[in-house]
C-alpha cells in the first residue's frame, strides 16, 4: 500500500537565502521509495495535498501529474 507523508526541507536559494519548503515522501510498506522536494512554501497546502493523495489512494504512477497540477493551480 502506498502512503504519502509531507516533508520539510531547509533550502538555500541562488541568492544564498535560506527558506523552508515542503514536499512529499512516498512510502510503500513503510519503506521510502520516492521523495519530491520543494513543491511549495505553503505548509497547509502541501499537507492538504498529502491528505487528498492518501484519501484517494493516488497511484505512484500518477503522483507526478498530481503534483504538476497542484503547482499550476497555486500559481
């Protein structure tokens, strides 16, 4: 079974400015199988995305499309 969890990363911009960004870790049977970093600076939005992915049981085959759609809707 696939499970999505939000991740938090402290990153550094090209201008050498530190910032907190949120992404998604993908687990299968408690084993980390994929990491997608730097999806958004908005923790609540990524947390909601993770909840929806888990509720809808999004296939790992479609997670890239789901994230792309999410990012496009946010901007």
